[in-house]
């Protein structure tokens, strides 16, 4: 009796451990897209996902599909999770991979091909070449330096306008940014400087560090705690945020925001959606991507996720045309180049900022 | 039949706590296992209770092998040195516990609890909590609890050792009477020979995991197996070799023993005593003067004197030997099963 | 041999759970890192350990954790005396306050702390933001309670007659303390210090939020390597290093604990005297230090548009500005409570089994070693990166028969693994203190094993069981690390809701986050107060 039990528990242990060894070898062949979509659709996305319940209900009403949203961290974490779980995908569709991570997702074979008809104005946001078939642009946003206008007025200091200004002694100790290694807007800002200064970007960052730039872990910390106008008791009137942030600083009862975005400091982030390879409900995923391109969904984007719809013909919320303008000449870096150099850039950036 | 232990060995790692022990506990009698701490007596008791697994040997009761029978199905009861009453239950619930385990009707339990408390002299204590009782009272409750279901074998682990002397003597007498009144078969382990003599009918002496001697109280008492056993049983001195022969010559010339154990009262100061001795130390007790003597020809021996006689250290005295206060040891080739 | 068979069966259940929900996921993650191309790459692992950056990270981990541990011990021991050897009104509340940080979600504390030390905050003048001092402060904030509870539990049970004897022999109060009391407390102090060092060296949220990016410890480095750089080989190398260190620490803590079996009796506490004034003041300062971030949080939750208002609390019934939440915050709270009930039940069930087995007194050295190993293995979840565990869940529990990634039980199970060591540490000392002869007496009277449990163990242990359940419940309410990897957004727990709120722009969202944090803190405090009323000193002790 006793020996049998010991054997049994030993087998149990061994069996569980053996599970780690096997499994990763079996690769699932691309499933055929059924004609009928499944009843539920799991969408992996980033933590910033937010959407009107009514809009989502309309999708369900139209298609009979219930959408389950699974937030998986920021864009980088989202992409990396999809890479790690590509053998058994955690969702059917993904929304929120941006142009800084697009190449990694595509190169790692996370996505299957789907090319819906894009609104005419969305073409400019498409990825180049073959990659265009894997990811569909849904929205875009500009990561820009924001300033607290009220603070500068009160202090009688001329606010900064350009990237170079941030390194000027006038603004010493006034700038806070989320880190490039820990947040996607932070990475976007690093890419801004790469695009602006080319191979010289490290010396620009050295100047920023010399000028007491504060590097936080995430956007939340930078904006809500350190920024003077972010709701906390911050002390830094310059923060890295989005071009869409100012409208949220309109005080209750007021009509104008107290902050503004510096449109010469922006990096254009485009967010994409795609169907995951090995999805259980690929047809549903395709329908959802189609839906994201409809005017209804596109129009709801600014209010919910503070981004601009790729269908630029849909009207923006009140105030956005004046206080949340997009950059006319945003900085960009080719996604393939990002994927190629990301680790090197990040390592070098980290060495500069963490000394 | 009763309890039979055959060739029992219990090992903890390398050491054998019980080493090839065989003994019987006959029905209806109280058997005491007497030994110093570390002699393996408690381990022996735990094996009988089913709390310890033997490495070899067999324990059976009325012919039934007990190895596959778990503690709670052996029909025994175990009473510890400190009672181990359940602190969260009152006296009545403690005593009635084994009865409730057997699903006896509540009325019967109540009646039996009263009867048992009466037996141990604690009538009316049913509502008291254990924490409010004295040590002696707790042991009585523990005894009542152990007796509740009339166990076919009662196991007593130093039941009186934790009590003070006066109480211990009184309770030992009570225990003796109660066990006989209930007709209980009992196995008692103790390091205290007085406790063993007060309660038991039969005695087993253990040392280093082995049985040194067993038999009725009288058998063991009158013929200790060896010098160690004699001292452990309470004899004050052992005389051997030339001195023993000299003593035998004087007290029992016809006997053939070569070694003898003496109680303290075997050597008594008297004017007409046959031996001369030097007083090495003297100490007063209410009963008598206790002396350490150097007896000429016999060597250092314990002895006594009447309290009205004044004795001082260094004094030369005469001593006599009280023959019924000494016990010849068994010869080395005697019936004892093992000599250590 | 019925006893051993029973033990094997009982041990198999929690072991199986531990293997499936802890060892297997962690092993899965390490496997990916160590065999990136399907074959073992030890060279890569060793290479990682030679990088200067890794050396910096290791050095920071060691010194920050070491210093924080020293501070926690220096502050914790006097507080343990005041809260456990003296007797005064409101003591129960203070004891609950001391453990509270331990069960608060790091995300809440991180934000509260930063609010406090940011240049505009209450302590802004000290210019601590982004300095290691802030990290140290937060580490001490989280862990001083562990020292207080561990040392206090031991101190409470200490027989004060030994101190009286020393005093009678002419020892001054100081000599009594250094020659009698301190040596008796030492096992508890060493045990607490090793556990605190373990917590500090694996601290994650605090270091990430307060360290900015300047300071990284092994834990945050694993997080960055895994989630941002997908450098699983480096992450695995650091994880293995971490596991080794933790094993050594747990072994040390175990050895230390062996010297200190908590006494069953509770020595009478005395009223404070004039001579205790210094210690009482120090205690007040520590309690103040623990309360300040929480008070600043309460204040923030009541401020709206420059005035006082309950608006943020009213907002909790909605889903935040700009649909920040998929469900309302109150739904999050309801869900949190449900998850906490499930997690506490799992943790209690498994924890009691483990505590039962480790509290048995083994009779052979072999069995003793086995017992110690068994005990230690269940402490491991305390010190393994939540990132590694969370990702491990995702990549290992993904196919039948263990396709649990979408199961609603995944979060409670993960939280139960976190709470399990705490349940064991609460219940095991109580079970160990039961005289085994009580059980033997009952068995000899005819009680079977289950009956013995019911009649002997349960009446003596029920308080600790209840306290452990409450403690596990509170820990589950506040758990964020593992939960954030596993919770589904349509079923978030309150800490996840808070995190979502603070990661979405808008003052209203931040206000809601502070209000939700206060609600969470009140809920956990209430539970801990109830637990405190049970007067089980092993709660929160190691």
C-alpha cells in the first residue's frame, strides 16, 4: 500500500516536470478560416484600451460575437507576450502593436495575413512592403513634449519649443520623461531623438542628463506624479506625453486647457490590429478588424484612447482641432530599423541615463 | 493470556532503544516496568500503545497480533505523567470522552462519569475545568478517563512522578486499590521503585533497552539480579568478593551466595554488634540517624542508629547485621535473561 | 505503517499543486531561457553574469536589501517590545497598522509614497525623489511589520522569570537585555531578518516606481529583460541566481527558527512605565511613518477641484473618465472579495495540510531533513519573481489537461500560492505547540485520526486557522504582482482597477484611484483588525 502511494506521487511529480520538456516542439499549422465565426472573440491589447460599451455592443449586435478584452501590459509587453505564447496563442486578435514593435511581431511569426479594405486616408499609415499584409493601421498618436503653460506664465519664464531647448540651462531640472526601457511613450521619445539627431543622439541624451532630466519608470509616474498639471503635486512643468493630452487639463468650469503640446518634438506612433496565427476564431478576428475601421469605432477612438483615427475624415471631439492638433512633420523611424537596433539603442540609452 | 511481547526491538537510527525484549503482562494484574530514563521502558510502552513501530519482534494480546491494529482500535487506554487532560473541556467531558467516542447514550455517559469520579474520589467535580485542579486531582481525572471504557489493558506512563511526595504516596495507594477494585490489567512504567512497589503486583527491571530481571514483587525484591539492579531497587549497599564471604560466614554460613545487597537498615549500631566500624558521616531524620560507615572487613556501608543515640563523625561504634534486611544477588549464571 | 502512508498522501496533494502552479511554470520559463534554440546554452548564461550592468544590479540589490533589513530590524525590535510586552489601550489597532503595509498593494503604496516625496509633496523639501533613500524608506515601510510580528510573537511567549533571575543576580536592565533577552530573541531576529532581506531583494513595484530607472535590482532587471527586451537567457540566468540566494536564505531562516519554538504560554504584559517613554516615542514615530503615506492618500481621495468632496468615491460606481475601465470600480471590489474568498480557501486548505505535516515531530534524522525540505519548498513562492511566474503560467498552462489560462480560478490559485507560506507560518507554530501526547492520549482512548484532529487539534488551533484565513484574505485583496499578469480585464480585482485608473489620463481617474485605494486599505485594515482580535501572535511572523 505504502510503496504504491509513494510510486504514485513520484509519478505525479515526474509527469508534471516532464510536461515542461515536451510541447514546445509541436507547432500548429495555420488553421483554415472557417466560414462561420465563433461566438466569442478574445482580443489581446495594451493596458490603455478603453472603448464605449455601446460601440462594443453594436459589434455584438451586428455579428453575434462577444468580445473579450485581455490587456497585457504596454505595447512592448503585449508584443513580447504574444511572441512567448505563439505556440498556443492567448487570443484571436491583437490590437495595439505599434510601429516600434511591429517588425518584431511580424518577424516572430505571431500574425497571420489579413488585408481588409482601408479607408482612403488610412493608406498613409500602412506598413511598407510585405509587412502591410500582417497588420492593419487603426489609429495614430503623436508622442510629444507637453508643457504646463500656467506654470511658465506664473514664473515669467518663456516656455521651451524644441528638443534643443530641453537641453538648455533655462530648463534645468524641469523635464520629466518615462524611460525608454520601461514604457512605450518613453521608447517613442528615444526614437524621436534618434530621428532628430541621427548617430549623435547619445550626446543629446548626455546633455539632457546633465540638465537633470528625470526619468521615471512609466508614463503614469511622470504625468500624474511629477508633472505640475497632472493631478498630483508634481514639480516638473515639462513632461513627455501625447499631443492629445492638453484637452484633459481643461479645468472644471473652464474653457481652455492649462497645458499644451510642443508639436516640433513629436514622434508618430501608429497602432495596428492583426489576426493571430493559430487563432481559434480567425473569422471573428477579421470581422473585428473590419469593425475597427468603421466610422463608428474610428469616431469613438479619440475620447476613449486619446488617439487619432486613421480615417481622418471622421470628426474629432470638440476642442481637439485647437488644443490637440497633430504634428505636421512628426519624426519617424523605419520599423525594420527599430527592430534591428532596438536592443543596442536601449542598452546605450540605459548606460547614459542610469550612469 | 494477556499481553505478550516477544523478541521486540525498536531502533532509532543506529541505536536500539528496546533490544530484543520479551515479557508477559498477565490478565488481572498490574505489571510495572522499572528502569532509569533511557532504559527503553517508555518506548516499550509506546509500542504496546501502537504509537511506535517496532523494528522487529511481535506484540500480541490474547494471541492476536497487534501490528496491524492502530492505536485507537486496540482497546487500551494510556495515562500520561501529566494527565494530558483536554484543557478546553470540563472534567465531566474529559472523563466521558471515550464513552462519547463509542456513542454511548448521554444518560449512560452521565451516570458512568459520576460513578468514575466517585471511584477516584472526585465526586461533584464534573463541571470544573482542568486548569482549576491541583496536580493530584488532574491525575485522578486522567485515571477516571482512562478507566471509563474498562480498557482491556491500562497503560500508565509514570502516572505519579509529577506529584509531590506526600500526594504521590497517597495516590499510589488509591491507585492500587482502584485498579484492583476495577479488576484492571495494567502495565506501568516508572523510574521510581517506590511507585512500582506501591502499585504493581509484578515487576520488570530494564536497563539499556534490555530486561534485567522480571518476576513477582517478592521474587525481584528478594533476589536482585545484580548489583546495579539492587541499587536501583532501593538497596543502599552491595557487598561482594572477600567481604561478602566474610559477611556470609557471619549471618548465614550455610548459604552459597557470593554477593549480597543490603538495605540501609540492615546495618544497625548496637553495643553488642559483631562488627566494628568508623562513622564517616551522620545525618538526622525523623525516624532514625542515617550513617555512612566504614565497617572493618566489609568496607564502606550505609547504616542507621536510633535517634536517641548520639553519634559523631570519626567515632568508633559496633554494628549488627539484621539478616532479613539483606538480599543475596543471583549468581551470574542465574535465570536472568541477559547480563549487560 | 499507517502513519507514514497517511503522511505521503497528505503531502502529495499540496506538492502536486505546488508542482503544477509554481515549479512547472517557473521551470517552463527557465527552460525557454536556457535552451533558446532547443539545446542547452550554459555559455550564454555565464556570459550574462560577467556583464558590468549585471554586476551593478547585483551590488545595488545586495546593499539596498541589506541596509533596509538592518533598518527594519533596528526599528522593529523596539516596536515589538512596545506592542507585545506592554499593555495599553488601542494596542490592537496599532498592531494591525504595523502589518497593514504588508498587505497593501505595491501599486497603491508606490503612488502614495511618490506623492509624499515628490517635490510638491509633504516631504518634498527633503529632495528624496529618485534617490536610494526613497527606495530604502519604502522597503522599510513594507517590512518593519514582519520584524515586529516575528520578534513580538517570540517576545510575548518569553518566560520573563529568566529576566527576573538575571536582575536578582545583579544585572542592570541593560545587562538583562543584552545577556538574557536578546539571546533569547536572536533566533526570531535572524529569521525575520532573512525573510525581510528576501522580500527586499525581490521587491519589484517599489523599486520600479521609486527608483526611476537609475536604480534596478535583480527583480526589476528580470522584469525589464523579460517584458521589454525579450532576453530570456539573461532573465533565466538572473532567476537562477535569485533562486539560489533565496534557497540559502530560507535555509538560514529555517535554522534560526529551529532555535525558537514559540512557547505556548503568554507571559503577562505590563503597563508602560516612565522608563519606557523613549521606546513608546520611537514606536509612535514608526507608526507615524507607516501612516503618513496612507494619510496622504486619504487626503488626496477627498480633494477635488481644490476643495473637499466625496466625488471620487461617488465616481467609483462608474467606469472612469474616458471609459478607463471595462467594469465599474465597485464591480472590481465585488470581484476582489469573491477572488479573495476563493484564494483564502485554497490557501487555507493547502496551508493547513502543509502546516499539519511540518508540525509533526519526526523521530529519525532522515524524516527531519525531509520535513525541513518540504517546509522550505513551500516558502519558495515568497522569493520568486512574479514576472517569471506570471509569464510561466502563460506559456506552460496552455494546453489540456492544464489549459487554465482562461479559467476564472487562475487568479485565486496564483494568489493562494502567494498566501500559502503565510498561512503555513501562522498555523504551523500553533500546531507544533500542541503536546503530541494529547493526541496520543485521545488515540489510546479510542479516537481515530480524524477524531483526534477534531477533538484535540481543532479546539486548540481554530483561532489560528481563522486568523490565517483572514490574513490570506487580506493578502489576496492587496495582491498585485501575479494578479496583474493573470487577471482578465472583464474580471479585474480592485488593485488591477486602481492600476488601470492611474495609467489612464485625467484627474478624475487619478482621484478615483486614490478613493479606490482608500476603500481597499479600509477593507484590508478591517480584516486585519478582526484577525488581531483573535490574538494569534504567529500572524505575519516568520
